[in-house]
C-alpha cells in the first residue's frame, strides 16, 4: 500500500512539474500572454491530477475489461477525454472562484461548451493521454523507481507549503 501511495505521489509531482515546463515553454516561445499556473513553485497540479487519473483509467481498462487491444485504446482515449475535460472544467471554475482569475478561455473555439471546455481540447486530451501512456509513462516510471521516499515526502511538503502560501497571499 505504501509503495502505491509513493508511486502516485511521485507521479502527481513529476507530471505537475512536466506540465509547468510545457506551459512555460509554450508561453516563452509561442503564447506570450498565456497564464501558466497559479502556484509559486514549478508545478501545475491540474497536470498531475489529470495524469494520475489517466494512469488509473489505463490500469482499470487494461486489467479488467476483456476486449481486444484496439478497443482498449479507444476506450482509454474516450474515458480520458471525458475525465480530463471535466477536470479542466472544475479547475477553471475553482481558479475563478478562489483567485478571481481566468487562466484559459475557449469561447473563441468553434465547439466550445462555455469558457473552460471545448470538444477540440477534449480530443487533444484524449490523444495526449495515449502519448502519456505509451511514450512518457514508461520513462517516468523508470525515474520514479529511483526516487527515495524521503525525497518524495520533502517535495510533497514543499508543494503543500506553496499551495498554502498561494491561497493566503493571492
């Protein structure tokens, strides 16, 4: 049980940091006006939460549903697209409610459903879930196996401290 907790904590932290790096790169090179995170530290928790959900979906589908590989991939794509879109909606609503800021707005997209979700982005989340599962996760899993538990706890505590300071100061 402890090893699973450490695995998911590490996954959350690593994918949150990867999300920060992706969005920082997008902001630096392409989207100068982009907001890329509410926290002070180098992490965007919605990426960590989303990736942990994708891993859980993948494990559920691959281990419990008895269909061929193609249908498993389609099912993971669809479930990930829906769940990540709901996480994105919830994240947008919470950021607006708590911090009175809007970090993304899909109102100008053709198939938007309010400002925080769109079918175009849902499709992208489904595709990115497959990239995560088949390309990124195998590499990250090798890294996670080498991280001592004490490092996980220290980084997680610093994340919690960042979260508290962000809520108090913004």
